[in-house]
C-alpha cells in the first residue's frame, strides 16, 4: 500500500516541505531484516528492521547517501547501531547521482522521501519524539537542509562531513550533530563545517560538533555518539 498526498502537500515538495507524519500504523509490521522498497515511481530504497523491536513505539533514523553512492553502501554507517539500539533505519535512493538540491532545487527526491516515510509510518508505530535525519557528504548537506526546514518532524539532525546547507524556511529547533575530518580533501573542513557550525549556533541551534583526525569518513565511535540521544546503546 502506498501513501497518498494532497495537491497542497505536493506543492510543498518544491520548498522541501514533508507532509508524512507518524501515527497509528494501519498495516502489519515488516519482519526483521533488510527490505528493498521500490515501485513504478521511485528508485530502490532500503529499510532495515533490526531484530527484537517488540511492540513499543520505535525510533527512526533516515540515512542519506553521498554523491554517486547508494543505500547499500551507506547503510553500514549506522547498521550496527540500529541493531544495538533497536531503531528503524531507512536509506532512500536519490533519483540522480546525488540529491536534487545539488542540481538547483527541491523536487523529486523530497517526493521520494515523503512517500517512503508514509510507507514506514503505515507499517510501524514510530515515536514522534525520536525521528532523526542523517546523511554523509552530499547526504549530510541534504540532511541539514531538509532537517532544518522540517524541524517539527525531525528532533535530531546527524550530518557526517557536510558541505553546505541551503537557506529557506525553518521550523522547530532540532538538535544537530556534526562530525568532520580535519584531513578531509573531498569537502575540506575549513570551508564546510567550520563555516556551517557557527551559522547554526548564531541562529540558536544546539550543535554537538566533533572534529577528528581523519579524512572523508564516519568513525564508528562518532556514529554511535550521533544516535546516542535517540536510543540507549549497550556497551
């Protein structure tokens, strides 16, 4: 069953606005494991359901891949944490080599994300206070941009090595986690996170900023630190 959206909701996609919201699920939960989500409109995305989730409302982390990457390649960034913390891990696929704002504006990828969220909310009872939007590289830039626009939906934004964030509508005050390697040659820290973080702080956002001695990557310990406020990770 696919989520449907009003004409007003579809118009909001052009501004990066998402309409799907968690509520009482109407479909049977999907079993534990990796599920590929696709239909005739959208590219193949992935949802990882960890074992032992039970019947309580679940945290959800949406994880966005970098340029020329894919859900399969980005899932390992947080898959172990999803298993340990028992949260749903949704990895959308961009329609092009990267996310739509890289090409100039919101549109098709926001539509994909909204429909995917609708499908997850149909099958699972998601805790509305524990929904995070995460991403790596171009996916981190997209997570920052979309997360700030939709701050009433996402309580937390996790940006691993972001390059930028787009101006525009802001809502809510999600907490922000940013990590960046000091030796990053793909998205150099000086012109990326060291510019982004002060802008966020000046606008009243709570930012947990972690620099590390490394390149364009996500150290496992920082991946765990990023999701820690959403879940209790066993030692």
